[in-house]
């Protein structure tokens, strides 16, 4: 692996407080492997109870997307369960970031067991033949909450050990970052369909689009002066009016700075409608029609 000098971490809440974005030099922080955690673990917890005994059953099923700790880009993960001063471990699955254990452990719950503040912890580690094992993450469960719900099952995100980051006082250097939070509100697709239909119409039916524009202009001008109907039909003025499709209007009102973003969005729309080739043909034809023979 390459040597890592340091890192910069910015959460969404911090970025959101800077409405105009961040443009500043930020000190690198030290890298602690125990804090570089990723992945999830699939497990099930259940409280078992009869007349005489009460127990906590833990089924460790699998994990996914674990951090690679070995030079091969994988890990040798095993899970460790820590509860009430007892520790048990699963088998080690070699060379994988997606281990399957499907192992079950049970812990007896004594009647006089103090449950307040007691945690049930599942840790995931990378086994190393030489040196210490590498930490891959952990999940904590509050015993009081488990006794109330009786069951907890699903995918749980692995978390790091709680430690404060050290910025090293700038000794590791700094990076200048430009960061801005941009959020879009996405509505259900049915709300966009009328706009999509309007945009694709001149592409799938160009003749219909032109014909729809012509009667409106001619009727309006003919009412003012019948002579305009014949004269304007052969002028560039009418041709320009007839070409005012939604796509053309969009081109007219789009600024130079946002033109590429608009173009990418249009390509995505026509790709989704299966009309990207007719759309490109439409654009080529527009450019050809604009070309002067002089």
C-alpha cells in the first residue's frame, strides 16, 4: 500500500452551515486504522425465557463490504462477542470482505444481573498470523432495550472506537478544499411526465410541432392585415417563429455557464425515453438548417 499522510473529514451538517460553500486551507488529521471503518454485519438477537431460565441468543450470520486490511485487498475476518465479562469468537474466514459465519451463541441471564447500562457488543476483527489483529468495527446493543423489544435482527452498520481526531497542529500539512452542498428535491416521476412529453414532442413529431405553431401566428397576423399572411409565409421571420419548440426556447434562455448541465440532463431524459438517437438527429438537423449557403 501507499503511505497515507493524513485525512480531512467534513460532515454534512458542517458543510450546510456554510451557505456559500467552503474555500479554505484545512489541516490534515492523523490516520488511526481503528477509526477507518466500513461495512455492515447481519445478526439476530433474541431473548429466550421459560419458567426457570432466561438467556440471550445471538446468531451471527454474515458481514459485507468490510475494510481491506491485508496486502491482497481482502481480510481474514472473525467476529467476537463480549457480554457480562465473557468473550466468544466465531471461526475465521480467510481472504474475504464478505464472510458468512452463521454461528449461534447463548448467554445466560441471571435474575440478579444488573442490566442498567450493560452493553452487548459484537466486534469484527481481521486475523493476522504475525502481529496484532486489525479492528474492523463493532456494534453495541443496550441490554435494557433488548429486554423490552425481545428481538433485534437485521443489518447493522459497523462503528469505530470512540476517539477524538487529532489535527496534529498542522504538522501533517494542509489541503485547500472547495466544497459546496447542493441538494435537489426529487418528486415522483409522474409529476415530471407532462414536461417530458413537451420536450420529446418536437423530436418524435417534428412536422406536427411546426404545424402547430403556424396556424396560431398566421391567424393572429391575418386578423390584423390579410396581406401579412402571404408575405410572412415566405420570410425567415415565420420560419423562426415556427421553430420555437420547447427545446429551442430552452436553448434561448439557458446561460452559457449552465448550458452543459442542461445538455447532460436532456441526454439523460431522452436516454430514459429511448429517444437519444432521434434527439441527436434533431440537433444535427437544426444545425444544418441554420447553415447559410453564403
